[in-house]
C-alpha cells in the first residue's frame, strides 16, 4: 500500500500487543524496530532518529512512560526532526490524553485500539511526515 519504505519504532512491554500491532500494520509495507521498555525505546530512538518515520508507543511501560520518551527526544533533538508519535493506552484519561496532545503527540488512542483507527492515524501521520 505504501510506496516508500518507512521505519517505525514500536514500543510496548507486552509482546503480544506488539505482535498484533505489527501484523495489523504490516500490509502498509512498514519496517519495525521493537522496544520492550521506555528506556529501550529512548536508546533506539536516540541512535536511529534520522532513520525513523513514526513512533508508536504504549503509554505505560517499565522504566518510563511513552510520553517520557517522547518529551526527552523532543527536548534533546537539537533541531533534528522528531517523527510523529502515536500513543495508545488502556488507562487513557482525558487529562493524560490532553497532556500528550499538548506536548506534541500526533494521536492518543484508547485500548483496545480499533484496527481501522490505528491504520488511519498511521497513514495520516506518514503522509504528514513525508
């Protein structure tokens, strides 16, 4: 479906959720890098930032939240482009969602994430970052 090769950092401490998200988005022709913790996501993102086109983060992860990772990247980017970031969470309150969006998140989805909604947001974010 996508014509250009795009790389996504997918961070979630639940391997089954990561696998389901990758399977759901695989038809879009994306390449995935995986992280199990917020700290692992931060390390991967810092070393591969110019090669990333999208961040998809669970909000609650061991080590630090997805929002912590995103704000740390944004605050230390020194002019580098930060790819769009889509968050999802089973414990998404309106306050947390608003905070994430105010800090620059592309989207904040509630778990269980609806497949069509996730695909739509991913495609929209990738078109925006092209």
